C-alpha cells in the first residue's frame, strides 16, 4: 500500500542523536537583518529585493525544529515558497 521509497535511517552523531540536516527555505517578503537574527537565530539569510523574496539556509536538528521554524514564519505573516533539504 502506498508508495515505496528508499528509507535509509538518519545519520547519527557520536552520542546517538541524529545529525542536523541542511535546509533552504524560501519565503515571500524582505525584512531587515534584525528581524531575521532575532527570530531565526543561526540561519543564514539572503534577501532578493528585486524578487521580493528571502532565502533562509542552515542546519535544523530535527522535524520538530523544522516545524517550529515554519510556524514562526507563518506567525510573522510570511508566505512560504519552498522548503528543500540540501547537501550543505
């Protein structure tokens, strides 16, 4: 039933915790540096004022942290464009 996928277990850190994965999250809207650093901590952000978009990049520990970050974006009224796991 359902789609078959290649489900490999997450990489583990030495202490048995899953290692953080890199993500790139694109949202509609451009805010200043203070806004991003206050609300999104260690995430790197790139603003494209011509397109009116911001890209957040960084490591996210687990799904709970990812959903928390997405909730903060929603609560700030930003429109989500894409979420992508990256190799970086």
